[in-house]
C-alpha cells in the first residue's frame, strides 16, 4: 500500500521560482499564461506526502491541487460538456492526455513545483539528472500509476483543454456504441498507450505509430499482440511498461479497437501532411 499523508497548509503561498509560467490553451487558442507560483496567481499550495514511482520511495512535494490550476487557467470553461480531455505538454514534446473526469477523482491529482525536502526545485532523476521543473503532475492514490492510465508527466509548460475527437480524429473510433468492445478498447488505448504511441501521427512519439503507414494488426497476429501488450519485458528491453493487470478480455478489446481503426482510416493524404 502506498502511504499517503496530506499536510494541509492553506494560506501558504509558494516561493517564486524562475521559469514557472505555464500556458493554457483551448484547442489551438492560448487563453492564459500564468506563473502559478507567483503570489498574485491566487493559488495556495500544500505539502503532499506520497509514494513516487519514479524514485521508488516516499517523497514530499509542494503542490497545487490540479482542479484549482484548471480553474485558474480556464475558469468554469474546463467543466463545459463540449470538452472531454486535457493534454499536458512537456519541454521535450511529450503530451499525455487525461480524461477530465479523472481530475476530481478521490484521491486527487496535484501539480507539484518543488521537492519540499530541498531548498528549491526537484531532486534530479536518473543517470542524466533530469530536472522535473517547472511542473510535475503527481497522484496520491494506490491505483493512480502511469501503468494504469494515470500519467505522471514532468517539465510541464502547457496545459491544453480539448475535445478528443477534434484533436485526435485518427485515434477516435467513429460511430461505435459506448457499450461495444471497440469503445472499451479505445478507452484502454487512450489511458495506456496514447502517451507513447500514435495513430497516423496523432499521439505520442516515443513508440512506433500503430496505424500508418501499415497498421500493426496487419502484420502481427492476435496471440502475439496479446502476449506483447500484456508483458513486453518478455520480448525486449524497452520503456514500454508491462500490463499484467489487464485480463484476456481487456487485451482482446484493445486488439478489436486496433482492427477497427485499421478498417476505418479516416484521414486523407492531404490531411496527413
């Protein structure tokens, strides 16, 4: 179990740090640019004590509640039914997408801006001593891990409010029932795969595109795909996480979704340029 302790510090404003501006976009349009750590931002920080899966230990961060950050950047618009997701854009172009319904889950999401055990900034991560500044998305729940559809992006510089089917038309399954296996597979793909994989160059770029120029289901059979998605570490060393918590039905749903997208490629050559 992950030990979670929130030390409430309402009324404490954070220390101002350089490079703390985050841009807020609605689809393609910038609507705000805010230094969240400035006293004038109106945001109040808390100390959040949690287990960090990157560092594999309990860490303590100074952070803002993500729902407060969304309100500061988008006001009530972020709760409008026309929007379904939010994308977090990192310095290196990494763009994980989060369903808006996940933001107000209990336990809640937080946007950290410093390691509370340090004078400033974050503890460097890994052999390359990566700095997670300016912002790092963190979660306090035992189940809220990047392997189960809860992204933990760092170096966040932009937050984009979007309607998923507008931003990712090649990923969104058209004209399918929400009770169908295609839709359930799409939900799993959006949570588990989209941060690293693209469909026709829409989505992540750390892993291969799974739709174009040739869809993966056209040259890999179901048995191989199920085994690989379930535990890629059995096949090769890579950054792709194992998905051992997914059952056979869920793996079949992901493959059903991939087959559906292969059969319904929606973008013309001109739109792909």
